């Protein structure tokens, strides 16, 4: 009888041990699942936070540089920035009206879409800049320059078109009086297509050599200087959006030139272009 009791005790102890082992295993599994689910929750929250930031950044309106109107700058007499002859509906500007700076009543608007990486744009400026500035100084025209970034692919991943257009926006915002000097300098220092575009440091050096004070604060964002505007690419989204607007408006390449809103193909013939412009102003005698 004692032997049977001993056997029963062993079986009972074995069952209890098995129960405890099972209980401990279940507890461990529950703890592991808790840790796993907590970890997954943390990861999900982190991912959602990142997605939320990206969505918020994408939904934020582009910061527009001061002195830009309708995605460009308008230049009158002595390279002075003025308002467009016809202000776009809903836009405002603190710049003087063209007539206040010597533009004639019948002045024409010459619009130039440009890309600072574009050799054709450089050639256009070299062939026509003096003629355009002469007509602007006489009050016959105002020139509307619209930088775009169509050629980022031509700078070996450097996105030079966007970064150069961003620099132009930084400078136009803070120091409009040297805007055209910067444009000239960017063309003079234009990297070859297919090569790596200028670094931030090189772009800032080009700006400084053109008379830009890179420590000057922006009007659109007083916490930024021209230097930080370049390194932070403050107007990248503005450049992206204005480039897309140009495409939506039918611009197919650069340079793309309009005279009073009508495209001209006389971009490589300065005399023919001048004649077409003067016809638009009513001043052509020939």
C-alpha cells in the first residue's frame, strides 16, 4: 500500500512539474508576444511619424522669394527690378511700376525662360543681352526672366539646375540690385553638360565675386541668410513648382522666348529678334 502511495506521489509531482513548466512557458510566450507587439507598435508609430512629416512637408506651400512675380523677375532700365507691365491677378509686389522707372506706355514684354545649366541659354544671353538691355534702357521693353530647372539630369546627380535657380532666388530675394550681375556670373561659370555641377561653396564664391553679400538675411525668411539659403536649398520647392508651371504653360525647352506672350524662334539672330521686338512696340521703322 505504501508503494502505491509512493507511485501516486511521484505521478502527482510529475504532473505538478509539468503544469509549472507549461505555466512558465506560457508566461514566457506571453511576455515575448507583449515585447514583440510593443516593438511593432513602436515601429508603426515611428513609421507613421516619418510618413506624417513627409506628407506635411509635401503639403506645405513653397516659400516664394521676395521680388519674384509670376515665377520670375522683370528687369527695366539700368537692370532695375520692376513689376510686370501687367500684374498677374491675385499677386502683389513692392517693386516700382515699369513706368516709374522709365518704361514707355507702349513698352513690350520679352519673356525669357532660362536654365543656368543650358548652353543655349548662355549663347542667347551672349548674343542678345546687350540689345535687350539697350532697349530696356530706352524704355521700349521690360525683360521678364523665368529660371527653371529642366536640366538637373545633366550634372551627374548634382542637381545643378535646381541649385543654381535656388541661388538666384536667394539673391533676388535679398539683393535685387545685383540680380543681373549674378545671372551673368552664373552663365560665365556654367559647368559643362554631363559634368558635375558646382558645389555649394563654389556657387557661393560665384555669388560673392558678383557682388553678393552672402551674410545678408532674406526678406521671405529673416532667419535665413543667402549662405544658409544655398546650403538649405530654401527655394527648392518653389523652383520645382515654377518649372512645372512652365511645362504646363507649354514651354518645351530653354531658351524659350516670348514677345508680348507670343513665342518667337528668332533666338539665335539678334538683329531679327530686335526687329520682331520693335514691331511689337510699334517703333519699327523699315
